[in-house]
C-alpha cells in the first residue's frame, strides 16, 4: 500500500521541467464539407441529478428537459478530472494530460483549437483564467465577459452578450464556435444565492437548485433566439459541466481534493443539426466522457479521428454499422486536478474505485440508478485489480509525456 500511494504522489503535480509533452492529433482538419455552428456550454459544477433528463424528480429545468427531447442524452457521462484546473484543458486536448497545474506550452496538444483553425471557425467565446493559459491571444476572437472576474461569469449575462454579438455579425458567413464556463452553480457562488420564499426544492440543496433554475430560464431564451435567427437547426449545441459537486453527502461539500461519484458524474447533452442526424449512429448507454467532445466534433465535421487509446476521447457519434460496444468493456483512469487522488472506472461506468494517497484510503462505489451512487465493500481481489489498472494507466500517461516518476 505504501509503495502504491508513493506512485500516485510521484505522478501528481509534476514539475514542467521534467516533462516533454507530445502533440495530440486526431486528424489534420482542413476544409470540412459541413461546418455547423458549435455552442459548447460548460456550467461549472453542474450535477446531472439536478437536471430533469437525468432525474425525474427534478421539476425546475423544463427548458433543458425540452431541449433534451430533441437531442442526445448520454446517460453514463463522466469527467476525467475532479476539478476545473485539469478538466477544462482535457476537454480541449481530447484526452488525459500529465498532472501539471501549468500546462503551457499547450498549442501542440490543443486538438480542439487545431480543428477550429483548420476549418475556419469564428470564435465568440469566454476567455476565463483557464482558457487564457491554453489559447494564444488573437485579434480575431470576440471575447465574451471581458474584464469580468472568473467567479462572476454569469450564464444569463453571457447569453445576452452572445445574442448581441451574433445578431450584429450576421453578414460574417463563417461558422461560429462559442464556448462558455459559467459559475452560477459553483458552490462558492450558489451557496450565497437567496431562494425566494415561494419556491421549494425538497430533496435538493435549494441554493443550487435555484441557480440551476435560473440557468434553465436563460437557456430557454437563448434557444428561442437561435430559432428566431434560424440557426438552431444548423447548430451543434452541447450542454455539460467540467465536474459535479458534493452537496452535503456524508458531510462533504464542494470538490477538488477528493473523488466521489457526485463529483465525477456529469450531464452531457448534445443537439445535432438536422443535416447530420441521419448520418451517424450512437450508443447513449455507453460510458462517455467530456474528453469525447473534441473527437466528436472532428467526426461531425467529416474528419475521421484516430483512436488514440483509452486515455483519450473518442467520437460519441460514428458511422452507422460501427461496433460501439468495445468501450463498454474497457477501464478508465480518473484523477483529481489538485492532489494525489486517482480512480478506475469500470463495468461501463457502473463501478468506481478510488485511491486517495492524501487520506491514505481506498473506496469503491456502485453507480447504478439515478442517484450519485453508494459505497460498496472492497475485496482483496478487487483492490489488487483496480490498483494494478491505475498503476498501468499512470505508467502509460507518463510514457506518453516522456516523464519518469521519482518517488
């Protein structure tokens, strides 16, 4: 046990000088035959069980529920990282990253930016404190929420600005890519929200539920705006989060330095343009990740992405007739963004094993059902297997980055 925890710590918060990162290339994008608009909305800390498409007890997200009925709802979606610091870069890279808080230089690994540049997208997006480290400055980017402190990025205000930017630039025929990371639901923001006395959220943490309700209302307004401009049926729209949050489970609050089901499970809802819906097949019950978003966009734009292995994402949609079942049988490494805490997700997202070198303990969870999950007993055999898988995939990640851990 001591040696295993030493390995976890040796692969965590790595010094950049000890790493030689390689490029991440799913394909060489150039001149996509179809270029839909792309709207990627991350709601920081949004839990899947606070949305009606995932939890029938939710009554405060009717607009997202309606949107989901016209979209694809991925039932077993997860983040690879339990905090924004690595969760967001992993989305743009399309895979897991060596565990460093300082990811620069990132250009060679920024697979999403390569796609946007290669296919001539016009970027209208938030440049938060994470993105600013990942994307080089460009006069061609229309920045949303300029000069707004990161924790004050409000989904409703951002949507109003995005609508204004789009409405005044209709003469620009380039497709739009928009990315936002809104903080309405983050525990540091939502916990201060006043819940009107006439609203009841029995069974939910009321300040977060009220925050989600407000996001839902403004999301409805934005979808109506897209419909008025006849952009809705020509757009890929993705609603997801970078991670979830603990909201009192077993006395836990927030995220970052621990790994539990309610933090790792995320919503992932994808709307496809009418022109693309009949061209692709998907498996909504297969385990999926936020790191799948970038290779999915490659596939939707006609660039068949390479399979880079289980540490990386793969398309959520593929050609009809493609066997999508292999991933149901694979095992996947998860990690904290800020400490030596790792996990192994197995059985198509039904079991999660975690190893916490900070607390010096392992835990296991059953993730079946609508709820966040519950603890299960750890046997000697399951411990040995999951620890071996974690060690092997950490070694693979280190090798990809020419990194030799030193206990």
